[in-house]
C-alpha cells in the first residue's frame, strides 16, 4: 500500500532527515515499532525493550 505524502505529513529536521508527523502515522494506520518521534500509538524507543519482552511473554516464547 502506497500512501501519497502531503506537505503536513512530514518536515525536514536540522540534520536534513524527513520526520513523519502524527497525522501521517495515523493515516498509515499502524505502528512500525521504530520509536518514531511523533508516534501516536504509544511506542517509543525508551519502551522498546519492555515492549518486546512483554510480547515475548504473551507469545509464550523467551
């Protein structure tokens, strides 16, 4: 699925990287688990480790 980018879907930061906005993430419809700065799904890099361990526990694999 390809999502057409609109001007307010992202901005270019001081380092020249494209940073997706919350609007874009909501339009995409799912969390990519990359710890995006504007993640509306509650996933952030700081939570990555605990998220994965909870997922492993829930799946019965560790």
